[in-house]
C-alpha cells in the first residue's frame, strides 16, 4: 500500500488530510476552501469542522502526517551512532535520499508534498516552516555533533565555523533538485539516470560540506547505507 493509500485508508481525520493534500498542492493554501476539501473527502463541512476547527489546523496536521513517525524514529536511531565521519556520511546520505526524487511507491506523495512546499514558500511559508520543524530539525543536533567529530579527526578540508549552515545547505540542494523534477515535462535534461543524478548530488554536498576526498572514498558506501537505512526505519505495514 502506497503512502497516499495509507492516508486515505486512515481514520476520518487522516482521510480529510489526504483529500486536502492534492488541493493544497495544486491551488495553494489561500485559494483552497474548506468546502472543496470537504467535497474531496466525501464529508460535509460540518463534519470537517468537528475534526478541524479551521483550514489552518488542516494545514498544520498535514505537515506532521506527511512526516510520519519513521523520520523521528530514524533520527532517534541515528542519535545512537558513534560520532565520526562514517556516521556523518550515512546521516547526510539519508537526509539527501529522503528528499531527492526516486522511482518508488513514495514518489507520488513526495511530488504532492513538494508542490505544497513550493506553494507555501510563495505564500506565508508556514507549511514549509512546520514541515522543516518536523522532518529536518530533529537531525540537526546530531549532524552538528558528527561534523565536529569528523573535523576533529582531520577529515575536513577546514573546520566549519557554522556547521548548521553547511548541513542545511546540503538539504537545500536536495530540495532544489527535487523541485526541478516536479513538472511532468522536466525543464532540463541532466543526461544521466535519476539514480546517477542522486549519487552525484550526494557526492556534491559531501564535498561542499567540506569533507576531504579520501574521507569520502573511505566512507561513502551507498549499497551498504541503503541496507543500514532499511534496518533503521520502522517496518511499514500495509
């Protein structure tokens, strides 16, 4: 069962969120009405208001519903890793792959989430802020800890004065790459497969983060990381 199907198969409150997602992604928050959301969810406006006191509350709930428990669980498990370059490379890899476009059951919901994010950035940025708070910020303290340990081990070209900035710039590049994949007719051709683009994006940010090439060669193991991430993520039941 895909993430979209899981949302639609949830309780009434979750079904309303699932119905609102494509509307917000297509029209934006301001142009979407509660009547449209209620019709898409197959409920009356009165019933919608029993679950959500306002359109804003649907918006807030959506940011956490899309994030889900898996991100928080992975963040908790990454926090248990020993600080060092390998943990840093693994964590950055997970952060990037979670955002970058990919051919998977999650892609439909990722595209709609990107559209809501883009619409939010054009409006008041509230959904974008809430989504980042739920999905990105939990990783930052451990990423900073990993950066400090890696720099102390001599694996950085320089010692980052603002590790948080560098880590967030990695996330921004992943978001930018993902935004460029949203239109059905892509605005540009990379001349490479999606998997190849994703690999180059991860290598690009690892170098931009400041890691030395020898450290990247030693610790960057995508196949092994994919296996470890599968172990870190909680099992998703259909």
